[in-house]
């Protein structure tokens, strides 16, 4: 484990200010109308590396390892109290920085070195504000740091915004965690305009004037959230497949049927290629057949994820047509289609999703980096939004608010999040209303990274009925990872 302190000076000029609050003690805001004012004192980061028990193939790329970025942030309240918030997230460079001409180690190194820059920016920002306001002020500096780091490393492909969001997400999480702890409540109950200092028009434009972010989330987390089990592109479906793939005999399930029995599954995420219609259709039907044989009475629901590999929307339409022809019941079980075509929504020819979305909701994922891309996706016919802890708590809350306003389908997706990162992700799924379910595949691919968490939060880390039990997050301070 390498620890990276951050005392380098990256000053950020911030516009505006927040009204002062008075007094000390356990509460950050003394009364209604006084915004939270947290000032960063110190930032600590650490990297942890794990190997997967078996490769996870998505978007045509197998992944067999993960680097976690852990962040602790000490903040000071107006009363002089020090509170420490924590965040953790896989760097996920294969997904967030998919440069085909750059080796894995190159993109990972770029994101790790960017993390050092971001730590310095956060530590030295000098502002006192609510985490959402801090994010608003810090994000331009994060993007500038990514450009500077890309130049320093002479990268032929600059660090993309999605990778910046992923790298910044544990810093943002730590600030929200600290805010909740300072107020002695869940971070999801610190979102009213009086605490933030602004309504959502500051962050999302005039259309959101008067919108209260606290009203975007539930008053209490959902008791349970359906869990979507991931079937990767190379995951074994049968015992013969498992033997051929050398899946370890380590006490965990080795086949899809075994996972269904062990975890009481009734929701499955199916990773597809987007490059072979025959393979994609056959894979979907095979998963459906095994699922129904394992649990004939379950109300099966699937999401299908092409990881932006489809050449065009015609491919998606033909896929849905073939699945329906082979098994109308299977098509009816497909709850939504996730990001079927390339993430650059402005690229020509544009991929209009209106016809596909008439058949099944089409959810934006890799493309979603800000409100502009959400609106662009909506214009193209996308009808759903994938929320992800790996894009940051602030980003996710704002996108949840936008999705609610525009009546869009909502789900919570994964980045193979273990440990504290999974608790953060589960919190989003539990507190945001209307979420169809949560993907949580670290238990399949990197269980070692969650060691000890089953005892701390068994409802989230021990799945027996196909759902996460998330009511436990209601009374846990911050993001729920401690307390």
C-alpha cells in the first residue's frame, strides 16, 4: 500500500461565497437558512491492488485486476471541530479511459498520478462550503489538472472527462461523508437548499429554479433494492464452461445456476458483444433458459449491456426482433438496454434511439458526464439514466434530479465496487426513488477486496433473496461506511 500525502500548492479561484454561520458544537448549521461550511484541513490517499478470482469481460476486453483509490479528508466545522470523511472507488481505467493504443499500465498510471494532483487541489482549495458547492467550484480545476497531467505524460490520448470523474469520485465521497458525520445524519439528509446554500438552478440552470435537492431523494432509504447479477462476456454458464475456463474451486459458485441458487437471484445483467448478432441473441437465450430452469417461478428481469459496441441502432432493433421471435417471454423480461452505441453522442452519423426506446427503455451510461450529455442523450431518444457512485456523489445527485424532472428511467450500475465503494453505491440505489435495481459484481470477481464487510453490513454484502437489504443505512452517519 502506498500512501500519498498532498502538500503541493494548486490554488483554485472560487467565485462567490456563502453566508457565515455562527457557533460550534456538533451541528454545522446553527439554524435554518445557514449553509454548511466545511473547510478542508488535510487529504490522505492510498492505493490498493487486487487480482480477480476470474476475468470479467465487458466491451470486448477482459479485466483481471483492480486498483482501489482510498481517500480520507479531514474537515473543520465553523465551531473548530475536526471531522474525517472517507471515500473509496476502483479506478476502472479500462472502462473510463478506453484508449486502444495505450497499455493498461499507462492509463492506470495516468489516473493514479492525476489522483495525486486532485488531492493537492482539494487540500489547498481554501474554501468553506457544502460538499456539493465545493464540487461545483473544484471541478474546473480537476479538468485542468487532467489536461496538465496528460501533457506532462505526453499521452497521445488525453485523460477523458469520464476518467476524471472516476478519479475524483472518492474525494467527493469523502467530503459528503464528512458532512453527514458532522451533522450526525446520513449524507443523503444534508441536501436541502438551506444547508447547501443554493437551489439546483446554480448547478443545473434556470429550469431548476426552486428545486430542492432534498426532495429528489427519499425521506428514508428503501428497505430492499433488487440486485442484478452480472454475466460477463466470458463467464461460464455450465459446469463444462467453468472447467474449460479454469474457474477456481474456492467455495463460491462456479456456474450461473449455482449463483442463482446461492443468492436467490431473479435479476440478471447480460454483457453482450455488439459485434455478432448470432452470439448476442444465443447468449441472451441461453441465460434465459438456465435462469428459468433454475427458478421456474421467479419473475425474471434482465438488463442487456452492449458497452457501446453496437455499430448502430439497427443492430439493436434486429437483436430485439430476433429475441422476440425466439422467445417472446425472454424479450418481455428485458427491463432495459444499456448504452448500445459509442459514447461520443455528437459523432456522425448520430445514433437515434427513439425506435429502440419504444420497445425497451434505453439507458445512457458511458456518455453521461454532465447535464449537457444527458440532454443530448434525451434528444437522441434515450429514456433512462444509469447512476454510478464512480462518477461522484455530487454528479450522481444532480443527474438523479435531472432524471426525475424529465421522467427518465433510473438504475444504479457498478464499477466492480467492493467494500466502502459498494456501500456508497448501495446508498444511491436505496435513497434515490424509482431505481430499478443495483448491479454489484465485486462479490463475483474480487470478493477479497470486501473481506470483513459481511460482518459489518450483512444486509448489503450477504445476498440470499436476490436483493440488498438497505434499511440499515437510514441511521448510519455519512455515506454509511462507518458507525
